[in-house]
């Protein structure tokens, strides 16, 4: 029994070492073996063994810095290692109420192509949404002269309560059913693995890999669009909670028996801040062009219209209350505000930050840094692709680990 336990522990260490070395190479862009050993505190011999495995698996490749310049004067140049971009073709998809935005990237995260597939309806059956996703991937790959079978994996982000570990959707405004084994549906229809997560988590992943969160091990992203979401990064990992549906900032309660939320409960923050909530308050329900109507409502508020101004003022107060609660609970170093509504300053104006400060636990130091980052659906999709890259890497390393047994 003791021998089995020891063997299992050694195998776990080897797998962890492979992940550590691959992540170090990815973060560095290109790096020599000796520098990997210094950064990871892994022995040079172990680094050499691990990188040999990763080379054989086709995940990394060797390069000579500066094309080998200076080799004659100083001997053989130090060989560096880098991610092999053509090792895998990866897809990422962001589902909104209007379209499925798809991006194709190589294994190093470089964009290969993108495509936008209109949705026939904001709310669909799981089978119909599966068909839309398949059509979007087919169109995206065809546009760049590739085939859908070239894809190694796809990350998919959509709003709702999602258990990413099981690819299971408890509830999403994009679907007309609850408790959906969506991952099973997708993998029945597609010839590669699918990885589903809440879209706010994938924004956090995008910020971590490409945006304001680079170099930060701990930060929080809050997204404001049709709904309200939050992604939490702790120790460089996305925090999802025990059931896979933690960090639901939009569904914290800010009013007892308050306004009706899309989730079916009352008093959620989203029911006061999401764009559908603002339009509902202005008696513009079921708009076919909510972004245009919201822009018009915002212009009315800026022009002094009392009704429009009161709607945005209340949304700002509710948002400030929620943000103060998040800061009181987590005390993060950095909060990133992201999403379509960042085009409107009613959620990050000076008055909102003053309310946040007034409702945050008072200590003799500044509030956490709050940054506003405006970006479109394509970057959300790239976050989904970054998640898929991680999962494809994990699968490959697990196959290597199987040989250790």
C-alpha cells in the first residue's frame, strides 16, 4: 500500500512539473532550459527530461535566438524553447443574445481567423444552439481554408449558471431549458472536445492572458452587458465555487422582494443594472435593438431628462452597493470593469466611486485599483480560446502521465 501511495505521489509530481515547465515557456515566449530551471526551481536534469517529452509530444519546439548570430565568436548559441504554434488549432466562441462570435487561434494564441454567426433568437433550444455553434465553426474554418476536423478543442462562453468541470448548464438566458448536459450534446455533434464556462470567467481568462490582468496573480473582473457577471482569479486560477457556479455578482440580492430578474428570483443586482432592466424601467420592453435604445436613453439622461436620469442614477447606486460588498469580502488588489455598458459612464463615474468608498470598510489606505477596459465580443471569444488551450494542454499532459503508470 505504501509503495502504491509513493508511486502515485511521484506521478503527481511529474505531471505538476510538466504543467509548470509548459506554463513557464508559454509565459516567457521563448526561454532556455537553464532559465526554466532557475525560474521553476526544478533541477536542470528534470527540466531536460520534461522538455524532451514536450518536444516529442509536439507541444514545443527549439529555436536559436537571433538566428544563431554570433555563433562563430562565442560558440554555439543557447537554444531556446517556445510553444509550437501549429501544434493545435483552437476555437473560442462567445454566445450573446444576438450572435455567436468565433475566433480561431493557434496553440500559441495567435489569431488565425474569426467569424460572426447571427442567432435566429436570443433564447433557443439546446439542440438548436448546438446547430448554430456547429455552423459557426464550419464557417470560421472554411473562411481560412481549414476543415472543422483540424480543430483540437473549442471553448464556449455564455451567460448563466454553469458547472465548467461537468460542462453542465444549470440555467442560461440563451437556453429555453434548465439543467442541460450541454457538453454531451456538443461532443455528440462535434469531432473534438468542448469546454463550456460562464462568459465572465472567460473574460477573466482573457484579461489574465492578454489584458489588464497580465502579471497579476489575484484580481476580479466585473462584466456589465445585458446581464452582470464576475470572474475571480485567485493564485492565477479561476475561482468557480463548490458547485461550479460561484462569483455570481449579478445575482447578489440588493433589494428584498425587489425587481424580477431573468433568473426567476427577485432583488438581484442584475435586475437593476443589466440593460434589459434599464429598458424595462423606461417602458421599452422586448426591444429588437436594445443597444440603440439604451444609447438613446443615455443621451436623454445626459440632456437632463428627469425620468432617464433617475433610471441611471438608481443603477449607479445599486452597482456601487454591490461593488462595495465585493471589495469588503475579497479586498482585491485590482478590479477590472468590462463589457458593452462601459461605453456609458453611469457605472464608473466619480459619484459611483464615492459611494463605493463610503460603503467600504474604512482603513487608512487607498481603495483597490479599479480599471475600466472596454472590449468587444471577439476578445470574449479569445478568452474562451485561451481556456480551450489550457484544457487541450492538460489533456496532452495527462496522456504523458499515463505512460508513468
